[in-house]
C-alpha cells in the first residue's frame, strides 16, 4: 500500500508539472488515498476525485433530467412522465447518504484523489490516470466540475490524452460501450471545439464554450443511449457495484427472493414514488424485473 502511494505521487508530479507548463496550474498538491475496493460509479476505474462523490446529487439531476425518460423507455420498456422522473430523482437524491456513502465509507475520507484496487494491476495507465484526475481538480477549483458529467469526463479525457500525446479522433458514435462513449467519445467533441485554440486547456474552462459542447454532446448522445447503457451493465463487476448500492435501499432489499411485479411496485410506493407507481399501473413490468434480476434480486 505504501508503494502504491509512493508510485502515485510520482505520477502526480508529472501531471502537476504538465498543467503548470500549460498555464493551468492547479496551485496546490492534492492528497491521495488508496483503498482496496472498486469504484462504485465505474468498477474498472483506477482512481477518482473525491469531489465526484460530493456532487453525485448534481450528476443524478443531470442524468435524470436529460436521460431519465430515455432510460426507462429503452431499458425497462416503460412510459413515464417528466413529473414521475422528477419525483424519483428527488427520492433517489435523498437516499444518497445511506445508499452510496454507507456502502463506500472510505470515499468520504479527506483525500482529494482516491485510488482503487485496479490501480495495482495497471502500471502503464497510472500517469495518464493522474493527469485525468488532476484535470477534474482544476475544474473543481473554479466550480465547473459540478455541472455536466459528460463534459467533465470529456475534458478530463481530452487533457489526459494530450498529456499522453495522443489525439482523440474517434467520433462518439464509434464507441460501442457507454462509458467509452462518455469518456473518449465526449473527448472527441471537446477536441473539435478546442484544438485550434492557442491554449486548448484554457479554452476548456470557458463557460460559454462548454455550454455549446454540452449541447452537441446531448444531441448526439440521446439517440444512442439505451443500447450503450445495456452494454455498460453487462460486465459482472458492474453488477456488483449496482447490487451493493441497490440493496442499501431498504425497500429494495426486501425484494431479494420476492421479486414480483407487485413487490417492485410496492417498494416504489413505500419509497414515496406515488406518481411513478400510478404510471406503472397497467404496464408490463417484465423489463424492470429483468434488470432487478440481473442485479442479484
Ligand atoms: Zn473522470
């Protein structure tokens, strides 16, 4: 564990120097912490910025607002309204402390960057990972990190690839997997907008330009979304992370061994999702049952 941190500190040095040379210095030395677990948001991640967990509620708002209806329709085959999406969004956000943080208490430590178990096995990605995480911290410092997950991952990935001297030339539509699309597909769109700037790093911090990038991202992501989410949820380690979080919700925990359409509806009713329950009546819930089963219920 000691040696992992020592090693990570060296990668951190390189990332900090890189941004300093490019006139976007972070201005402080972030603290690191290693934990022998996987990242709940992205199981294959080597590291993440702690701030990403502090703003999970913002991410949830963003995803549900922009993509909620598409997911319910595409993944579960169910029609629900904006109002029902808004209701379940509020409930999910209220549940965050017990659901996310009680599952992963180590994420609430003081460290700026949390390093996960896969880091040990992947020596070749350590420098670029640190370049990616430090970019998140640069955006956090000026309060940009909390707005848009797609653009946050797109800019961090673009900065990371520049650090590695590699272009992000593959368009978003080329990526089969949702996470690859979010990271590398978004990075391609970011690249299109900033590559001709005198300083692409400073250009990425421009709020107006980010709004334009975000708009194009969403316009292109929405039609592709559900197939890619299904692919993202295929790997077993993704099930583990989802399962752990879903089972922390007491109403869902009761579904283990009792997975029926009626019980799922009852769980949502107990959570207070009245509108959602109302809209689910009379619809075929097989799609929803299928995904709960996949997550170990
Ligand atoms: Zn990231």
